C-alpha cells in the first residue's frame, strides 16, 4: 500500500513540476514580448522565404511597387524596421501588404482600428502573441507553398508504386506458406525504399508544411475564441473543412517532435523503415495533397486571418515606438499633397520638413549631400506606408491615393552591355507608360538623364517632366541643372536645399526652402578640401566665362 502512495506522490510531484515549468516558460515569453514592444526586431530575415506568399498571391490589386522602387527606397531595410510581427505567417502577410499599396480606404481603416485595439488592450494582445508564437518556426514559411493551385503533380510512374506496394504485401503473406518468397520480396521492398527516398527529397518543403498548417488551424481556432475585433464568420467553416486533413495527419504522425532518448530514436528508425517498405508516407502524401488542393480557399482564409491579426499587432508596436507617427488623410483624386514634420523612419534624429503642393509638381535643386535624395525617399516611403499600414512618420500627411513610381538609383549592367543612359531611359519609359487620364501617380525622380551630355540632358528632361506632370500626377524631381527651373517654372514649384561653409567646415541644415537655388558652393568645397590653388583658380575663371 505504501508503494502505491509513493507512486501517486511521485506522479503528483511530476505533474506539479511540469505545470510549474510551463508557467515559468510562459512568463519568460510574456516578459520578452513586453521588452520588445515598440522596438524593431534583430532577427535574421530570410527574404527568399518571406517573399514566398507575395509571389504566390495573384488576386486583383490596386498597385504593386516595382523592383526599381524597392531599390530606390531601400525597401528591405524599411521592412526590417516596420516588421514587429510575432509569427512567420504574419511576417509573410506584412511583406505582401507593404509591397502592394492599396486604395481601399475601408480596409485601411479596418486595419487601423484593429491596431488601435491592440494598443489599448495589452493583456489580450499578449495572449494573442503567445498563440502566434507557435507559428514562429522557420518551417512555417512553407505553409505559403500550399496556396498554389497545383501543390504537387503526381509523377507518371505513380501507379507503379501502388502495384509495388500490393506486390510486397502479397509476397509477405504468401511467404508464410512459401518462405522462399521472402527473397523475392526484397525486389519490391528495395524499389519501394527508393520511391520513399525520392519522395523525401522532392517533397521535403511540403512535408514540413503539413504540421505547420495544422498549427495554423489550431491557432486560428484559439484566436477566434479570444473575441478579438477581427471577426470573420467564415473562419469556423474553414476550420471545419480542414478536419479531414488533420485526421490524415494524425494517422501519418507527421510532426516536428524532437527525439527524446535512444529508445525513441530506435522506434523512429523502425517506423521509417516500415513506412519506406510499404510506401505509407508516399501514398499518404499524395492523399493529403489531393485533399489540400480542394481546400485552397479555406487555407487562404485561415492564412489571411492569422496574418491580419499579427500585422495589426505589428502596426500597433510600430506606432508605440520612439518616432512620431500620424494617420494619413486621403483626399479625392487631385493634384495636391501636404505634410508637416515629415521624417525618414530609418534615420535617427532625422530633420523634418513641411510642404504643401497644389496644382503643381516640385523641382528641387541643391548640391550633393544637401538632402535632396533623402527627401525624395522620405516622401515615397511615407506615401507607401500611408497606403499600406495607414501610418506615416509625420505630424500630418494629406494626399490622394497614388500609384508610386520612381527613378532614383539606376545601375548599368556591364555584363549585359547596357549603358547607364540606356538603363535610365528604360526605367523612365516605364514611368511614361503609367501616365493615364484616370490615374493619379506619384513620380519621384533624381537627376533625370544624367548619363548623357548637358544640352540633350536638359532638353530631354524638360520634355519628360512636362509629360509626367499631366493630369493629376505629382512629380518630385531633384536636379543639379538650374536651367530646368526656368524651363519648368509654370508647371513646377521651385525648392532647394543649401549648405554653408563655416570655420572651414561644411554645414547642412537639411531643411527644404522655397525658391530657386542662388548660391554655388562647388568650387568653394574643392578649396575646403585643399585642392591645388591652380585648379581652384582655373575652375573659377571657366565658371565665370560660362555664366556670362
């Protein structure tokens, strides 16, 4: 009797220790979530995996920013800064959202309300994040691979595997009567093992995705029971439709369970051999694939549900960071934009700028390093964030819904034999093709046609900038060519950045100023850098002659 008490006491202590350990682990996770709130993550970002969902999602959208614009605004660095998601699914969903600016005000405001909810309800938010942490394994990225119309095509020789499996079973059964058949059974057994290994090597990402999809289903169910503001009547139906998939998964035993001891390892290898000889995993894999391919809408529904919750939490964290943010005000389609204390989110202690444009575009002059290009990127980034995360790094932002196009960083491809000018012309041609009477575009450009001679550069730039300025489009262009200011003064408001030389040092205030640039400091800067006096004198004489 005493032995029974000892066993019971041991079980009770064991259960107590397990529960206590889980509570401590949970508390550690909560503390980590609290400490990281409002801060960028320091995780390694596997963009090839993160972009997978964006590449597969093909539904109709308002606009997708080009690879050129991504390069111009340092898109991947921007994503790393705004990404405060908890799960890999949320991360993929956020990437897709950030790369596809929307003109759906209702959807943007809905996302905004969800973000505000999570800012105000800390306890609920942390509970939701604990659920989302279950989807933070690298393998979770593979769930997006299941959203294709045809997940995996059966090889033409698949019927042979069915025959081989049945043949092996038959031979083993008859070997009871005729033991010699065990030797013959080695032929289909070997063939089956080869089929099994083929299946392992070629379907690894999908096999990894199955248990993660299962987690996503459970996580969706848990999140829905939390009565979050992101309600969706179709979630329960989508979860219900995936039950057959979950049953097959349990039958197979696909899991991410860790090996605990030597006995577990032996059993695992034994099971692997059995699955290989009888092709259990291969046949089950194609059965599950067939099941999944008929439930694409349910999987997409659950993916979007989990992703939208995580993205809303991420936006809430972004707004609770150490930078000033505001919600955008969207205007009717018109040639107008206004912002106050606009700042670049990736630059610490960034100088802010104000601007109001109405009926015209903006031409900006100034020397190198004075802030022109950074200002262009700042405008483009905030326009993108406004139409994706309903958040701007400013005190005020008002503008219509734009399609965002840019030409800032152009790179020539020497390996393909393309010159800088050719590549620049190709990019600008894509901007020209976007000019339509019923479309409002935001064009952001730096040094138009700098890859050619002065006369043709100015002439071509003037013609292109006049063309892009048509209809309700707004163009922000930076240039060193002061001649463009006179040629475009009726279509563009003129602004400039300026630097000063004080105590033999360059000083930049990075503040946008109205009007045309009046000072010329290039030769002064050469003198400041101790260029030979002979060069300075010669440069001044030539400059004086050209100015006459």
